[in-house]
C-alpha cells in the first residue's frame, strides 16, 4: 500500500526546489469551448500541479503560471486541439534550483 503522507512530503520537497519565472506569453493554452463537451476531464486529475480546475458549468479554468512543463496534460487529453503546447520563451518557465 502506498504511504500518502510520504507522497505529500515528497511533493512539498519538490515544490521547495522550484521557482517559476512567469512569461507573458502562455506556453499552454486551453480551448475551453472544446473542454465544455469533454466527458473525462482527465487533465484535472493528471496535472501534478493542479492547474486545471473544473467549473460548476462544466468548463475548465487553467493557469499556466506554475506549470512544471511535464507534458502530461498534452499526452492525456483525448480531444484534439483542446491543448496547444509550446515551450516557454528563453529564461522563463520552471527552474529547478536543486535536487
Ligand atoms: S484539456 Fe482535454 S482532458 Fe482536459 S477538459 Fe479539456 S478536453 Fe478534457
Ligand atoms: S505540463 Fe504538466 S504541470 Fe503543466 S499544466 Fe500540463 S500536466 Fe500540469
């Protein structure tokens, strides 16, 4: 059985090692019109940074500013065109300072 407390500590440890240099241009954009008809909302559970938030109207709110750039949302989304991905501009995005 997985020790949830261990997982939470490990996540906090990871978060303490990173810094986000937020770029003006979002490196991920989400077409919320496509999301409205999505039945799985897989991104909500898959994103390790909890950046996809379902709305009570069936839509999705997304904030790119604390994105780890792991690519999981792009891989798991089954609706073509819902997520547009590019890397942040040079010197921006997630920076791992140690570990
Ligand atoms: S990003 Fe993809 S998986 Fe997430 S709600 Fe939109 S269509 Fe669904
Ligand atoms: S790339 Fe990773 S951290 Fe960034 S929004 Fe997608 S799943 Fe979340």
